[in-house]
């Protein structure tokens, strides 16, 4: 499982926990003034209470005393996935990629592309709705997604 905060929205942070396939398990939306570690406490508690997940990969922002709190109080192992030393530019970090991919799927929904909601509870509901929509589309398809074949256009003479 992976956890990450999305601080890109003005005035809001989205904390989500996903499974390894990128399906949403837990979500929490709070004000941007809240520290990542404080927001992670609520998300980890919700994950502990609602799912059998006890091993979570997390972003480097969640390091520190949160590791001990998760281990002692929640009986959850929090593994911090850090970027490789000396990395410059963008590189895919496998465990965090599941969360990044989920956030991209969520922002594909029009209501989540911008922060229209004032109430964090409504924003959480919209995120859950988008995740349910993604899951039902996959179920309705009945088979795994396939990429379209690359088309090569030949110039006509």
C-alpha cells in the first residue's frame, strides 16, 4: 500500500492510501496549512480501522516520529520510500508510482481537475465517487485494459 499527500491545490491537501494496483483505500482532504505528518496520522488511523493493511509505503515527508507512532499505536509498518541519492530530474520510483497514477486518474474527472468544493467532506466524497467510477468502468470492461496499436501513417503519392 502507498500513501502520499498532494499539496498542489491552493488551500487543500489530499491524503490518499491506495493498494498496489492503484485502487483507492482511504482519503482525507484538509487545509494546506496542516503539516504532512499530522494529516498522515488521520489517514493511517482510518486505514487501520477500515482495512486489514498493516504495511504502508510512504513519501519522505512522513518520516520522523510518525514511524514510531504507526508501529506502536497502530501496529502498522511505515516504510519510507526515498528518491535515490544524486538523482536529478524526474525518475519513476516504483512504490510511489501507484499513488501518482491514482492521483492522475482522479484528476481526469472534471470536478477534481480544479478545487471547486469549499467543504473538505464534499471534496472527499468527489474523490471517492471518481474512484468508484474508475473501478466500475474496469469491471464493466470485463478484461484488462489494452493499449491501442501504434499507427504509422504512410505518405500517399
